[in-house]
C-alpha cells in the first residue's frame, strides 16, 4: 500500500488552460436552463481534457467552495494554457448547486455477530516514548520450516526492520534507519545468495515537489554482519513503491519504481540492470509512464507467456489501474484494468488474489483515501476486480467500508475458500468506527463482515500470515498514530491478531 500517506491534491480542474481575467472581476451567474446546459457541456469538455470530470455529488458544498479557488490558483502556475477557462463564480455555482450538504455514510457495525473463528489481539509498542507510529508497510515473507519474517517500515521515524517469531513471540530486529521509507521488498540484487532489502523512500513525510526520493538497497555486509544502505537511484520525487524482477530475461534483476511525486513531479520508471559485476550495481533509467500518483505495483504474468508483467495503481486525479504487459526487451504494452468513475475516488491499495479460484489472478482493491479533502464518502469500499481473461477486469463492489485503506486475504476460517480482511484510515475523530474487519466468504462472491476493532484507530496497512506456524492465518495491522492522547508513554506501534481457531460453543 502503499499507502499514499500524505495530503494529495484533488485536481478537480486541470492545469492546462488559457489565462483569463482574475476571478474577482467575474460576475457572471447561471441565469437560465439554457445557459446551465451550455455551461454543463463546457465544464465536461474543460475538465475532461485532462481527466474524468467529477460528478458534483462526490464532494460536499463546503468542500467545493474551498477547493475550486485553490484549483484556479494552481492553474495560475500552469505552464500549459491552451483551453478557455470557465469563469470561476459559474464553476463554483455549478458544483455547489448540485452537491450535498453532507454525505450519508453507511452505518457502523457496533455489536457484530460472532464469526466462525476468533482473533486475540496483541499490542506491540514502540520502544521510543513520544514517537508517533507511522507504519507504512507490513510485508510477510514465509521461511523454511515456519521461520518467516514480517518486514516493517515506519514513515515517521525512518525505522526499517523485521519481526521474527520465536515460539509465537514477536521480536523486533532493526535493519536500518532512512529518511521516510514507504515500502520494503526482499531482493537479492547482487546474487550473493543472501537476501537484501529494496526500499522505496518518499524523501519527505508530507506532500512536496522535491528530488529527495530514493530507491535504496540494504545490503548484508559479511564483515560487520549488518545491513548497509546503497542508494541505487537518487534525485527522484516521492517514491512510494519499488519492485525487482528479471523483466528482460537476461538473468539479472531489473527494478520498477513508482515515483508518486506530487503536483509537478512523479512518474513510473524502469531501471534496467546493466551492472558490469555483482559488486558494481548499475541501472539505465527509462520512463514507462509520465503520470504522477503511482502508488502500488504488483508483479505477475497476466497472459502466461513466460514474461513478467506488472500492474500499477495511479491515484491523484487519474484514479486508474493499468497493466503493463511485457513485450520483451524492456517494452511494455498498457492495458486498463479499471478506471474509477471520478477523479476524487480515493484509491488506496491493490493486491493480487485468485478470489474465485479459477486459476486467473484477480485484484483486491480499496478506495477510502481521505487525505485530499478529509471528507468521508459513501463510495468508500472494498472491491474485487475479476480477471475474466481480457481487459478491463469485471468490477464487483464487495462491501462498503468508510476510509478503506488496505486489504489482504486468506482462508481464515479453514473452509477452503478465500476470505478477506481490511483496515481503515479516516482522520475522523468525532466518533469511533469499524477500523479492522475480516470478511467471511459464505457463498461465491458473498461476504459477511466481522469487525475486529471499533475505535478511533488509524491503520494504513494490514497483512495476513501464519506467524506462529500453527496452520491458520493471523493478521498484522500497523498504526499510524496513537489512539490515546497521552504521548508520554510508548504508543501502540502495530498489533498482531492471533487466529484462535473455531469459536467454542457454550
């Protein structure tokens, strides 16, 4: 998930238009039905020149009044001015007149029915007092004979480490500290038969256009028996994700980079491995897509032709999932997996899963990001994008989930089908909400929600794995800030939800 973990810019109006008189001098209003229809077409054409035109009801009246002037200010900084800009007072009236005063959100499950299995929570505290948790990634990697590791990155502290499980007891082991790590992957880039770790570093905690983003490799040093950072690519915008695989079939690992960026930075990169030796890693950079907002990437062979493909989630105003089908020699063909219905959709994560167990990998997809407006919306949900053998994938809305931010999957109840679990990050402190939910698949494509946590918790990541090697799947959930206001004591950093097996009847 990445997780976007920042205040992202909702581009309700594109920044590619012709300059006009200052908004303060405009006094035009929508005075008739005929003018309204004419202006409707003008708005559709104008906004649609860059991205999908937002439906007025996706945001509240208050937000439109605040956001549209911001977009005109952004427009003033644009270097591309080819289109006529509609008068701002008319634009505001157009959206505000059709927007709701307040969104009607789905109800929260306060007293849920018990599920077929029970989970026991274990809190893991941050050892540093006054350190706000900012867990940006949890990545489970099973090992031989049950000895796996749960990799973790913390965006705020810069901590990168792994949780090892001995006799079911989690123990944290620090690997390194960088600036603002967003994602971690295990990768043996130098082919020394020792696992190294590939890190995507945003370079800043908040949203900025800068060149401090990095792709860093944590290499194991035999002499010191420690991991040393080697920066493979510097001078980037905010890097949200990075993956390594042999895309060109030449025997070494190449790298793809999701440079999320912000307003004026961001793109999707391919780093071809041209290293002269395993001790001298070098890469040639190629831009695969110049859109900003790339947040998540997943590697698979969609068409089963022996060449590795990958799929990328672009958020920001694009709100699109794109498959990059490998054509060989570092060339990729783009296919749209899913296009969200509006540019304020709040895409927050994707993961690969064969949910219908038909042999084709589908996508699990969440939209619930609120960091562009801090508005909770009824469209937030957990979704299934079904792979039917062609693009785009078939869309299914599994369940509403306000603030849905990350999802994982597995057969939690041991009945042979795939269940789901999701976490939320809403930044809404007015009332507690369902922040962790697991979904029992009772019939194909039909799920029953079983909330595990009802609180003010903020969770950017959730991961499934058999951490204690007892044959059933547990859950790990990262915190992004403390639940309590008391910051003098260590806060809950992340939690393990141990699968206790079938609920015992009384």
